[in-house]
C-alpha cells in the first residue's frame, strides 16, 4: 500500500498526494542559528567563571558560605552578566565551582 493510499484511507482525502512536494522542500538546518548562540553562551560562561573565581579568591579567601549571597555580591560588581546569562545558569555554574573548591 502506498503512503497516499494510507492517507486517503485514514483521512478520507480522495486526491493523490504528490510525492514531488517532498522532493521540492528545502532542507532547513535548525541547529545553525543556535550554533552561534551556544558558542557565545559558552564564552560568556567561561568569562563568568573567571570573574567569579577572582572575586572568591580576593574577597572570600576561597571559602563561600552561601552561593546565592555570593551571586548577589557578584551582581553588584558585574551587573552585565544579568543581561547575558540567566540566573539559573549563573547559579548552576557557581554551585559547580563551589563543589570543586574554587580551583
């Protein structure tokens, strides 16, 4: 049974489906636009980690009691990260660094 016969049987659509339409469709790569965004986000996270480590080393002596409090202090010094990274991303990265010992 052909695809067009199955569609006709299930939907009641009597006309033949033209197979040429599938061949004429252009391939769309949905990953391409996001590829640049992912690269930029990785670079932003890398910069965030460096700045956060520097703050922890200089102000906290590499000992953090509260990651959310640390992020509040960090945001006051580096407010631009609020615009380029979501809070959850910043929190996740800070918690990772805290669990690794800020090295």
